C-alpha cells in the first residue's frame, strides 16, 4: 500500500516518515481506522446512511452544483443523506491532518495531488479502481490517474484539470507595438517596455512565503530548459545552471517591473492584479477568464492565453510544465464507504458533470477526454468565445504534471510547494542581498534535509 516499492517509486516516502513530518501518531491512526475496520462492507441492499463530504469547491456556482448533486442523489437514494461541509484549500490541509490524528475525518472529500500522496502513506484512503473502471478507465488521462496510484492501485479519482499558461493583454501589446512573447527574453523585453507605475506593471513576480508562486515561476523556467526542480535521484535541483539562471531571471524582473508588495503576494493577490487590469502579463489557468469577467468586464475582449515562454525560439512550443488534476478520495475510516463511492461515481453523470464544468467555463477542463470533444460541453458561450485560449490550456494539460510529480507521486512534491523554502530563498536574495549561488545552495540543502526527514529515499 505504501509508496515504497523501489522499482516503481524510488524516491517515495514511508508511513513512518509521514508520521514524523506531519505529527500524525499511531494512536490517531488506530482511532481513525477503528471507526469501521479495514474490510469494506459486502452489503448489496439499498444504500443507506449519512455521507459527510468535505468540499473545497467554495465558489458560488461550484458550491451550488455540489449541493444540487447531494440533493439529487438523496432523491434517487432516499436512504442516503449527503452533508456537504466546505473548507478552503488552506483550511483543508490543516483539517485533514489534525482530523486524522483525532479520528475525525469525512467519508469523501476533495483533495490536492500532494495531499493524496500523504494520505496514501498514512493508510487513510480506500482503493477506487472499481469506480474508475465503472466510469471508464480509458476516458481518463493516464498521467492524471498516476498521481493517485501506489503499486498500481488507484486511491483517488480526478474530477477536473487546469494548467498554467501565459495570459496577456492584447490591447496593451498593440498600444506598445509588441508581439506576443515566445521566449523568456521576449517576455523580459516586453515587460520592461511597459515598465511599472501605480496603475500598470509589465509583470508581477509573486514571492509570498505562504504560497507556491516562487516555486511555480522557477519551475516554469527550469522545465523550459528540460530540467525539473528534482534531480533524477530525487534530491532538489536549485544549483544547476538552468536553476540559477531562472533565479536570476525572476530576481531581475522583480526589481525592474514588479510591484514591491509582490514579495509577499499569494495566488489571490497575484491574480487580482490581472483581474483589475494592472498587469500586462500573468501566469495562471483558465480561471483568469471568469476573474476578469467579474472584475473588469470591459477588458474581457482584451485577454488571451499563449503557451509558456521557452528558452529559444527553436524549442518546442508546448513543453511539460505544470498542470493540476483535482481529485476526490474516499476515506478508510468511513462507515459508509459503499455510499460514498456511489456518490463519487454519481458526480460523473454526463449531463451533471458538464453542468459542473460550465460552472466556471474554461477554468475547469474535463478530465474525461471524450467530454472535452462533446458538443454539449463545447456549446457554451464562454468556451466558444475563448476557444483559442482554452485550447492552449488543453494542450498543456496533455503534457504537464504537478510540480515534483513528473515521475509519479512523491513526498518531495509537497515539500517543494508547501514549505515556502524557495520563496524564502528569493527573499534572502532580494531583501538580505545574499549571493544567488549561496542562497540557492542553502535552499537546496534545506530542501534535501526536509525530504530526508519526511522519509524520502534519495539516491
């Protein structure tokens, strides 16, 4: 069950490493698993019981859809009540780790890929291959399924995907006589041409230590060079020539075109600048479409997405970078596993699933490949209007992965994106004037120590 088979996941971590890293003790695990035992019920009668779902789909349209699905499931299965409890993604991470210790976890929940890695190693989840097979295994991208697998067993089901691409303002490029940047040098030149003022920045470089953006931006650059933030042996890669060039690149753009406050920006802070029309370029997913429509509808005709910049014009336009496959999981502690699994599968009913995707059109892309080409899905005003930009995102979904998950589910991935170490490295260079090579080496060492403390097998 653990991600520890050397032939399959050579850099994965053990349950003991997870316990040490997260503070989850054996007593908590026993209390949790004791709720229902490890064997799944073999009942075949009518579904019954109360299913508790923790959902991070807190925005209005998605939250409303989830509640409608809970009500509709109850209508079809009168013996089952589905209670939806909402938590932001930030709250959820704390909620599940403390809940696991206290034996208070839900029956089903949303998650993030890095959460799933930890949950599997804590023996907190049940296998879901039967659900995937029932929905149609060949309908899912294999890369999306792989992020939730251990020893060939699936413990999560992805429900939608999105990918990071470069967003830009067509009106600003036209007014400054600029072309859409194709390389990192093009982007730097264009951003510096637009410059920065109180109302407009060529580009914002977000480096808040409480979020993932410093790692995300550095990952873009390193991936464009054909490398990863992890070396082949599973250790951190911050001191290669490509990584050092990437650090220098973002430090330079922070100093020349970015608002000073971006040193502490979170994902929402960063996105809001683009929503308000204050940045010419930004990196994000299709959620930018709804963000601009809601905040600056007058600019909705002026935004478009392009592939991530590359090092050289001759490089591949669509190189692997960062995608997110958002999964659902069923908890081992559940006393209503059969009902939780049935509700999970119910969420993929075709008409209802398309309604879910249309809740934020372009922001949530289908994880079922046939739905991506279905006329019912495509028959949406926003999807039609932004078809070129959405296709850019869809193309990236086909080649990318979560940061650090390029070779499968690894504990290192969560540390890269949740500990703020790379962001703090940027702070030390910008605020404390630490030499870039020294700062990178120090960060690399700290990451490797954290990997080892979490039980990752390096080498």
